[in-house]
C-alpha cells in the first residue's frame, strides 16, 4: 500500500508514481488559438507545490521529460504550456505575432496562473491536492528569458521598460537563459531576436541560474559567461550552478535521447535534476536539509560536474 505524504515529507531519493495529461486547453481570445498544456503530478500526496515550466524556442509541452518527470515524481505539479513559437503550431514567418512573441509568452504564463483551478480539475485525481499559493517558474533558453520576466526582469528594446513581474511566483530556475542582449548580440542575434535587450535590475525573486561553461551561442559576441548574467546582474538572493562542460542543452535536459543534444551526458543531467529539486524544495517548502545535502555532496565530490555559488544581494 502506498502511504500518502505531503511534499515536506517526501523522500528525495524515492520517486513516486506520476499521472500526466496532455493537450489541456485554456481559452485564449485574441491569441489565435487556445493555449495547450501538459500537466504532470504524483498520484499521491497533498498540498503539492506548482512548477510552471517554459520550453525553449520552437519546442513544446512534450519536451524536457528528464526535468518534468523528475520533479513530478518528487512531489511537484508540473505545468508545461506549448507557446506560439512551437514548431508544431506552424506559425507563419510573416505573422505579426513573431515581433512580440516574448510578450505573448509571458501573458500565456500569467493566464496559466490565473486558471490554476481549471487546470487542477483537468488531471483526474488532482483536484484538492494542489497548493496554488506555492508556485515556482522555470525555463530553458528562450523559456528562461520568459521566466526572467515573471521574476522581474524587463525588456528595454525600442524604448520599452515594461514591468511584467508576477508576485505569485516565489522562486525561479533559469536554465541556459540569455544575458542582457543589446550590444552583446551578434549579427545573427540581432536578426533572430532584435527585441532582446534585457535589464535584470528589477529581477528580485530568488532564482537558481544554471549555465554551462561550454555554452557558446551564435546569438552573442560573448562567450559562455553571457549566460551567467542573470545571476551576476540581478539583485537579491541568487544562486549559480556552473555546469562543467555543459553546452546549451546541458547534457540532455530537453528530452530523452534527443538529437539536438550536442553534449550528451547523463551525469550532467542527473546533477541538474538533483540541484534544481533541492533548490525548489528549499525555496518553496523550507527544506534546508535537502539544499545543504546537495551542496555538501557537490563540494566533496572528487570529480565534480559543476560548482555552486550563492549571493544574497
């Protein structure tokens, strides 16, 4: 018989069975089509905290299984939207939405938080088991940029300084998320993401920034240090996980055996799974033991896969 426990009592090393439902739809007038979601959660437990996960450019709700499955199996409700830039939706190159896709993504994320009650009812057996006040946001690449806006970062391109901060989010995880942009963009970067000119001065929400020290992006004239900037430039409590040898897919977080991963490394993925889980448990559940344990394990590893650095201001 499976015992019912709360997330605070969950065993970090013992995954739980997970239920998942895909293609849930939120009506989204003016968006062009409804917002589609995948929702995953452990089949037992109560007061489950929520992770809103934003995929990278062109991806979808069905990617990032190594993270989404892991988090759900360890006590979180994971919500994965499919944004308009997803390749599966086939948004036309001339579509005007492309010019403001970054903003549409943030509005989609906020719409999800506005309708957590409806989403909760969409997965059989989940109703009444979700702590809707305990929410984190996470994202990879362009999804990290989306997440940073929810945490307080602002887009400055074209004279903008729009505040899209969402106080409902208690913590964030930015995975291979871009730096400032602007003058640091390459010619390709200016062509693909001309809007990318980010200020992190107001990104006040606690966040874990995960960046690979071998992530050389064609979008910037900078090196891998460009991806450290959300940690370096944002105020308040921030932690950086520097992943040794990590390229943009960080060892394969975007899926199981995906061809886009150029630095496939199960150990690297396992590190990111464990560190992000411990961080989210610390931030949302006050589990200091989980965080101190992962920090100690990494610092005492004779051949570590990464390094943790923390600042408080």
